[in-house]
């Protein structure tokens, strides 16, 4: 039976940090939140066949 892997030790490099930690410390700006992607539905079964690029 193989030996279990050794537990990883915490980082000792004081300059190593993730973005969340840097934002909490005030050293980095938070990353921008991407805009949600929304796709207009197409309803070909309607009487006029509404498509998203046509004016409402």
C-alpha cells in the first residue's frame, strides 16, 4: 500500500499572495466584474416573427 502524501507546508515567501489578499490589504484594486451575457430570444412562431435586431 502506498504512503499517503506529506502535508504541504504553508508558503514562506512574504511576497507571495493571491489577489483577494492583496485587495484586502489595499495593495491591489479588485478585478472588474464581467458584464452578464444575455442573448435576446427569437420567436419565429409569433404572427410577425419577432427577431432581436428588429425594432420593438
